């Protein structure tokens, strides 16, 4: 299948991609995480094939999101960062990259939203603020989670009373970049409590 994905004949490449996507979905459902992790480059390649059908797109993104969720649950944050960064790339329309199917972007955005549950964001922020071992990787993962994470970070900044933690949150928000900046600008145009302005 790996060789078939490189084949110059479109029909062979497409059939290989469909088979790989179906296998990835089954590996995610059955929890074969190491084998699924090895398929990650192939899944990215599948999602960049022009005209790929929606079923294969859905299977591929489901597998990527499931793998990311597994890594987060196991506190394997560096692996989770790699997988989540791929989702973020697929969900974001970059000016300097080839255009992606709109269905891919929509699916990737939905998968990121699902991954960014309140419990997951709270877990990651706790590790970022209080764990020497996980601080860097948890911070990187929070920055890779896009707009849902940026919204959560800003909410925490607004309500946090610890000056030390606010400084760390500001550093994290700066690393998050554009998703946080757009939300912050919206917030500054609203009537905010005094502690929001203070922060």
C-alpha cells in the first residue's frame, strides 16, 4: 500500500488511499495506537490527494483525532503535539500552502473542537502552570489547539488572581498567536470588568 500511494496512476493511488484510510479507522476503533502512529505520514498524504472522497477524509481525520486524544489521555504530550499540529494545519487555510478541500478543513476544525474539551484544556493548563516535567510540552500542545484553546486561555487570564500565573498565561497567549489575538481584540471592544483590563 505504501508503494501504491506513490504510484503515478491516479486510480491505483486512490484505491491505496481508500484502503489505508479504512485501516486507520479500524486501528483507531480497536486501540492499536503504535501501529496507527506509524500511519500518520500516510494519512497526511491521503488528505492532500486532490478529489479524495468524503468517506476516506472522514476516516483519516477520525483516526488522527483519536490518536491525538489517546496521547493526551496518556499524558504523552510531545506525541499529542505532533498529531494536533497536523489537525491545526488541516483546519487552517495557509496562504503559502496548496489549497485543501473545504470538507477537510471543516472535519479538522470539528475534530479539534471535540479534542478541546473543558476537561482536557484544564488538565493541560494545570500541567503548564504547575508541572516542571510537562510544562513545555503542555504549553506547546495548548498553542497547537487553535481557537478553542485560545478562548480558554483568555478566560483563565481574566479570572486568575495569581500574578505569577497571569505572567505565564500571557506568555502562553503570545505563543498561541493569531487565534488568541483575534479573540483578545474582540474582547477589548466590549465593556469588560476592571480585572480584565488589569490583566
